């Protein structure tokens, strides 16, 4: 019995595999909810204790994949926004970044906000990074990297692709704090492949799907977003990553 109990415990290799499978199933279930999901909670931009955060979903995913993280961040008092990036987000990363840029500019023009945090899971992190480095973005980002072979984006996500080489060129923009959160058992986007110079890195005991569905991850992300910005009160807010 002791051996069986150990094998089924979350700390054992078998137990971790079972838990990771549950995380993947939860991610699939929420992704299948599609792009038409209601906001987690009504909140007005600029309210005290309600800082805005934009979630960017990843490759082969929908806004539904963000549902758990969105709800948990909303429960922490954040105004959470997300946008549809195609049916399953397989299109050009630059075009997705341009869409995000237009949305950010529209929100800023309508509300007068002077900062916004971005949280990108998987390929959503590349969208945020492209926005920051290539489209003149000045607000923070939560990064994520992944490679899966399907659609235009799959070519851009391949190791040593022209897109990734060009994106890696040049320094990160000033006034932006970036944190990269990776999963210790993430085989789609291992921490060693998502390392960025000049970026704070955090590794958590989870897998690729767990970075969206684990409550512990949401807690860490929430703490990062709620912490005072190291770049100063007039600069972009906090940032982080999730594979």
C-alpha cells in the first residue's frame, strides 16, 4: 500500500504524469469553449484596485483557454481583457501583434489609461514581444513560447526560424519589466528554449497546460502584476511569462 500511495502521490513521477494529464484535459475543455466567452467580472478601467491586464492566448487555442486564469485574476481585483486571434490562432504572429496594438490604442484612447499589463500564454508571449519590440509598444508583457506544426505560425515558431532570429535582434524597450514564467515539466516550451537575456525568470512545478489552469500559477502571476513596478510609477507595469 505504501508503494501504491507513493506512486499515486503528486510528488511521484507517475502521480505527476496523472496530474499533468488532468491539466491538459482541463486546457482542452476550456479551449473548446471557443472565443465567445463572457468577461469574468464587470469592472471599470481605472478603478482603485482594478488595474487592467490583457490576456493573449496561444497557438491552437481560443479565448476559452484563458477562462480559469481570467477568473482568478478578476477575483484578485484586475480588469481582465482578451481578444479573439483567429479561430485557433494559427495565423501570422506579426498580424496578431498588430491587432493587439490596435486594441491597446483603442482602449487607451477611450479610457485615458497610461499603462496596461499583458499576459501571454505560449505563442501569445511572442505576440506580446513582437508588439513591444517591433510596433512601438510601451506597456508590459507576460511572455510564452511554444512550437507546434500547423498553420503559418508554425513556421515562425520553428527553432532558428527567420521570424525568431529577427525578433531576437535588438534590445528590449526601456521602461518595460518582463518576467518569464516557465513550467518545470513543460516539454512544448522548456525553460531552456525560452530564455531571454535581461529578463527575470521564474520556474514552477507544472507543465504547458498547467501554466493556464493551475491556481498556484495564477497566484504567482497575480502577485507579479500587483507588485509595484521596478521601472517606476510613470513607466509600463509589471510583466511575466507563461508557457
